[in-house]
C-alpha cells in the first residue's frame, strides 16, 4: 500500500491564503491565489472548498483545504 505524504494536504484559513500568508509545506515559500492550478468546487459549504497549488519556488504540488 502506498503511503501518502502528510504535507500533500494542508488545512488553512481562506482569507490567510488570499493574503499570501500561507507557507509551502516543503520549502516555506509564501503561496497564494496565483499558485492555484485547480479549484475544487464540488463539495459544500462555499465553493471553492479546496485548491490544488503548485509552489512557485520548489515546484511541489499540494492541496489546500479551506476551513469554514
């Protein structure tokens, strides 16, 4: 069975993400809306509930889940 790296999915406040206050879990670079590669709109309460992000510094891809 494959083991998933716990850094691949982080839970953050949406407003902090919009203000670039969230750090990449791999290299520590600040990430925000410009790093989004895909928004996940299919789960309530308020879309987008999550986004796939590619770090502009190290290139790692991870998922950001927004807290309500």
